[in-house]
């Protein structure tokens, strides 16, 4: 999908009236609930892959292989 198509969809969705009075769309509620569940289980907003990448970057920095 092209970037301009994504932006058009976001604008269209943002302009759609909320029929049930909720400030969020169904898709937004699902995303929020998934984020909440992930945080409650791991108490972290980072995935395992992201944590490993950050650990590797920190290791590179402490070894002087990467500048800040």
C-alpha cells in the first residue's frame, strides 16, 4: 500500500462520526487493549526483540564501539 493511501484512510477514519458516542473506533479499542494486556503481562512496552536490540546497543556503547 502506498503512503498516500494510508494517509487518506487515516483521514477518512478520523472524520467518521462515532455512532456509539465512544471517542475511539473499534480498531483503536483493540489496539489499546492489546497494548494494555502486553504491559500487564510483561510490565514493559518493549517486545523481547526490542529489548535485545537495546541491550546490544548498550553493550556496543559501553565497549566504545558506538558514539552517543
